[in-house]
C-alpha cells in the first residue's frame, strides 16, 4: 500500500515557492529586489557610503552649484570712523629716534591711511585714532604695526612695508625661551647670532629675506610667515650651539627648495 504524502502546512507555503516565482512577482512590482546582508550594511555605514537607519536624507531641494553673491558691506555699518584708538608705548631709549623720524612716520599714516596720530607727552604713548575720512577697515591695525615695528628698532623704510604689503608679520622671542642660559653663556649665544661685525645676522637676513633686530636678549623678526620660520630655525640652531657654517648651509638649502616651489 502506498502511503499518502502529508500536505504542507499553510504557514510554510511561502517558503516552498521557486526562485522563478519570486522573480516574476518582483518584476511585476517594478524590478528585482536586492538583498543586502547585515555585514555589508555595517561596512557601508562605517565607510560613509550609506547613511544610518535613523538619518533622514534631504533630497527634495537641489544644492546650489555656485557660491552665493553677497553685496559689499557699507563702511558706515561697520562703525569705521567712530573714534577707535590704539596706543603704542614708547621706551626711553626710542624717544630721540622717534623725534628725528617723526615726519617719516607721520606722512604715510595721515596721508595714505587717513588716520590721526599724536605723541602724548604725559603718558609717553603714540596714539593713533580713526576719523570720518578713514575708509580702509585694516588701516588702524596696519598703522599700529608700523609704529610698533619702529619702536622695536626696525628702520622706517623696513617698517613701512607693513603698510604696503598684507602678508608681512612681526615675531618676537627671547634667547632664554629657546635655552635657559645665564651670564657668559647668554652673551656668547647673542654673539653667535650677531657674528663678527654683524656678518651672521646679515647673512640670515639676506638668505631668508627678513629683517632681524637684536635688542639685548630679545630677538625681533620682520617678514612673511615662511621666511620668519626659516630665520627662526636658523637663530634657534645658533642658540643651541650649532656652528655658523652648518647653519648657513641648512638655510641656503631650505631657501633654494622654497624658491623651486614658487
């Protein structure tokens, strides 16, 4: 006698369908349904290809292809010309040079930057103030840097470049910031930076295209960012005890590589 095959349960009828039936159903719905495993989803989320489950994708509005064009802001709305003031203190050893070069400092600040300047005898400060004729937003900062550079010991012609050019900066540090030296050791470090008759300092200035002022244990550098970095590295090597010949070779190699880049 043949045994009858038991009928499949009603709940398991979906599992016994063939792959062809599933494909035809998916085609009727608009295309094949792609099944992605959980591991691949995790990899995509970790790599940033697929957003998380709770993240909503905003694709309703297209992104603008060009940068927004904003109209220029009027000078009056920014408060320029409302009496902003900068004060630069003057030490006693710079009174005479300031008096002798006053007209060279006064002329570019008043005529070109349209600012007001005076020397306050009571407070011993150079005061720079904006006025109604001031149009440039950065004029006050440029004038303050110009006067500060002259007070630190730079020549007027060198400090004037801070007004004409935008990519020049001032940097100041002390010898003891690099290495804690005292007494004769500090004097020898300063002597290594200056060199015989200022030869080492002039060489560093010419190679790195900067201006350097040695004021006792303080060092002031005027130049662009990259040039200040080269000059500072050379001076730090001299303070740490490197011979000048080795420092010359290093800064010439760095300067030649920088010239090749540009």
